[in-house]
């Protein structure tokens, strides 16, 4: 019976120190981009989702059809969405560049420039994430008693005052969990980055989670380093969730 001797050694916290010191990949620049990506996407998700929810909460002919159409981007499998948007952003055959050429403007290398590639993946993720936020906020809007709005109208409150003092406070029980869930999902959004840009050009759109995948399954496979990356991602998300929950408690939202 062949026996292969163990070649591993216990290194303690060396993998974490190597990551945080920059010896194993550029951790801090990737963390900065991951945070920017998360904040921008969640802000767009909530803003657009709330706007669409307000529109669909009004009496509207064909409202059910509009709701179904709005949910489709979320219902479509992520890899189908990613490949569709990648074709739309194609420099030679994409729809966006065809539109630019049609009005006499030069084509844009959307996925070959770091700035435009970041804009592109943010647009894709906003398209994917807005329907979930819209549905959640629409449910929250429908749970706000109509009597509150009627009393505010009787008191002479404007539409903006009703929105600020009735709608937003009434949405807090829904907004708190969906924003936290959206933050976790966006922070770990693997398919959009991996399938649209592959982390490129270079590593300009590489998130922490996509780089952890590459460490484990591409090139020289560093499973220990990838596992350390995974633990750091988990700790970051736990820390964000704790800080977010404490901020909600200070603001008077019990969740």
C-alpha cells in the first residue's frame, strides 16, 4: 500500500499577514473597489427600486403586466444576463456602440478600459438587483395604512412632506433587512464580474470574492490563501452587519 507522507505544515496566521501586508495579491485596492462597487450598486438599487415601487403602487392600467416585466431581470439566470450584457457592450458588434455609430460618435471599448469596465459591471448589477428591491419596497408601501396619507392631506401636507414623514418611516421595517441582504449579495457578486469582464482589464474590476476563486482554481492553486481570503470576507461582512444593526437600533428601528 502506497503511503504519501504529509507535506503540509501549520503556519498559524501567516496567510492572513501575507494578505494584509500585500505579499499575496493587492488586498487593499481590491477591498476599496469592492466597497465602492457595493455602495454604488446598493444606492442605485434602493433609489431606482423605490422610484419604481412608488409608480407601481398607484392605480395604473396594466399594472400586473408592468410588475411582471420589471421582475424579469431578476428571474432570468445570472449567467444569461451576464452574457447578454457582454454582447451589448461588445466593441465591434454591441448594440451600444452601434447606437453611437448611428449618431456619428466613435465606438467605445467598454470592457477594455478600467473606468468604462467598472461602469459597465455596475450597470449590469443594477439591472439584476433593482427588481428584488422594487418588490420588497412595493410590499412595504402596501403595508402602510392609507389613513395616514388621508390625515396628512387633510392637514395640508404636501406630497414631499407625505413622502418624508410617512412613506420613508413606514418603509424602515422593510428597508433595513433588504438593504443588508443586498449588501451581502452585492459584496459577493461573483457571476457579474466573472462572466462580464473576468476581473479585467487587468485586475481593475476584480472583487475580493473573484480573486479568492482565482487563487483556488486558476494558475498555481493556493487553497490556503483562498481560504484565508474567504475568512477575511466573512469577517468583513459580519462587521458590516453588526455596525449596520447597531446604527438601526440607535435610529429607533428594532430589527
